[in-house]
């Protein structure tokens, strides 16, 4: 199936839930960049961690097990950003930035665009790229967050 067909299906699927709320923010042009579909297929926590500076490893493991999403469901962690992000930040940020962690500003600067690209992709595609993947997923949690407009932003980057 063509990517945009899948995507249209996903948007149609969440539209009834999202009418009273908002959908996650994303830049579609960025999400559709060539290579992303393969790069992020069946993405799980271990693979996200491998993309990021080492100082974030433990904090990602902790946050991904504490935010209420299935551990290896990156779509859920990304939509759950309001809950997920403070968990990682407190753990990883240095004291000078209000955290208990040991990441340097340079490491955080490396991580930011990587996390942004991962979450931009999953905000745009949600479960479309998780078909036939082995891990346990938590779509009910994700779609509940979306339906509740739980800190979600109106898409502001139409690409
Ligand atoms: C993904 O969506 C969540 C929920 O709307 C939002 O907080 C987060 O900033 C979005 N991530 C990106 C990269 O747009
Ligand atoms: C969306 O992503 C594309 C490709 O990465 C980029 O060129 C464009 O500036 C982005 N749009 C916005 C509004 O950020």
C-alpha cells in the first residue's frame, strides 16, 4: 500500500475521536522524507536509545516504563509528550537546568533534533508503520490522549 494511502486511512481513523479535541502536531513534509518509513519501522525503545547520546540511555529506559504507555510503543510516548518529557528531563538535565542528570548541553543539543524527528514521524503516522510488528502496543492509551486533547497542539507545521 502506498504511504499516503496508509496515512489517509490513519487520519480517517482518528478523525471521529479527534473532533472535539486536537491531533498531535507534526510536519508532514518532514515525516514523509524518503527513508523514514524503513528507518522507523517497528521502532522500539532500544532502537531509539541507540540513536541518542549515551547520557540519555538510562533516562529513556526509565521514562518509557513510567509514562503509562506500552514500553516499546514510540507513537504513544510521543503523543504523551506532556507526561513523558518531564520524566526524561528531570532525569537527564544537569543541575544548571533544574534536573538531576548528567547530560551536557552539547549532548542535549545533539538529542533534540533526533527526538524531534522520531516524534514528528510517529505523530504523523501513529500506528500505520507498526502493522505486523512484534512488540506490545498501547493504541487505546494513545487514542484516549488524542481524544482528550491532553496537552495536544493543533498541527502548526503543515510542511
Ligand atoms: C507530538 O505530539 C505531541 C502531542 O501533541 C506534542 O506535544 C509533541 O510536541 C509533538 N512532537 C513533535 C515533534 O511535533
Ligand atoms: C517541514 O519540514 C520540511 C522538511 O524537513 C522543512 O523544509 C520545513 O521547513 C518544515 N516546515 C516547518 C513549518 O517547519
